[in-house]
């Protein structure tokens, strides 16, 4: 059986479980369960702390897992590697310190940097030849400077409001753009490719919709220029020989603009359909 590590709680857990369900797998029914088997799909699920998943997978104890790219890099497990971005739980890591004190990461030389991701920050600074004292914290990192524990912090940033409220300003380059990822261990396990293909199908189903419309046959080339699809639209004849029916996949985010453009060209009976699953 393929052994899959899944986040048991936190921002990664719910969406990871939803993706696996949409991919056709049967996970746990009780949030307290730490282990469950899906015999139909020949997989076992192990529900673990997101921070520990890279360790279990990298050691070979489990085959694959879903965790954050930040947590994978922070674990610094040589045997664990990313095989696919899953497109959720996005975050950005930045340095911050008191306003006016820092302009670049070189200014951190010999100082104290507080973070909940010591492995990630240490590796980033090591690559640039910057030696600092890492102050590992488990939360509320933005308070470290005010309380005198550190000279600067490295933390997740969305709008920067929390850092500004703590009297800090962002400086230097982005450490990391992170999101949820599928990771694998040192040995490729049977079933990994099926899991990967299914998750890619879920991502495609979330990203695209189907657009069906009727169109005068003479306007097909104009319509295809607006909505070309992945390879090429499906075009079928209608009872009226002057008209055709067209079906095409289109990015979900653009669907209303595409519908407006198709209508302006002359398309009618424009319908949009959700995609439940896909294999591209």
C-alpha cells in the first residue's frame, strides 16, 4: 500500500483532505483518527503534525506526504523532495526590524534573528555568507524585537499589518514563496504516479471550466482566437448548416470576460459547466 502523510490540523489540513477526497480517496471520518486505510485505492493515511511530515517521508518511514514548502525546507531532510505544488496555503517569508535600522540582509551580520523556521532562515543566510544567532520561537515572532529577545525577525507576511503593529518594517529580499506541496521520499513507491495524476486532475478541475456555445460557422476562427482551449475546441454540426456547436475548456478566472467576448462576436446559448475531475 502507498503510505501517505496528511496534515492532521492547521491551515493545510482541511484543503489537503478536500483535495484527496476530490481525487477519489477515502480519508478519515473522525478528526481524532491518526490512521486510516482506503483498501479500494490501496493506500494508507497517516495524520501527522505538518511540521513532522518531511521527517517521516524523508526517512522513508512513509512514501509521500502533503506539507508546506516552508516546512519541507525548514526540516532539511536530505531524503525528502518536492514533486508537485498544490496551489493552496500560499505564504511569503520576509525579514523585518525596527524602522531605519536595516536596509539589506547584510546588516544582520552578527546579530540575533528570531524565527519559527530556524532551518529555513539559517540556510538562506548561509548561502549569502551571513552569520547570525538564530533565536528559535514557536509563535508570536513579531514580539521578539520589542521584548529584547532579537534584533530582527524572519516570519510569514501577508499584508504586513501585524509587523507594523509591532513597530517593525520589512527589509531585504523575499526568503521564500511557499505553498502546499506533495513531497516524496528517497525511493519512489508504487502508487505515487497515480496519486500525482489524480491531484493534477483536481488542480485542473479547479482551474478550468467547460464553455459550450452555438455560433455561426463563419465566425469559428474569431471565436477560437478568444477561447483556444488546451489543444483545440470541439466543433460539432447543428441542424442548421450555418451554425455549429463549440465546446472548449477555459480558465475559470477569465470565464466572464470570455463569455462577453464570445457574445460580442455572435455566439449564443453560452453555457458554463463545472469540471468535477480531469486527466490532462
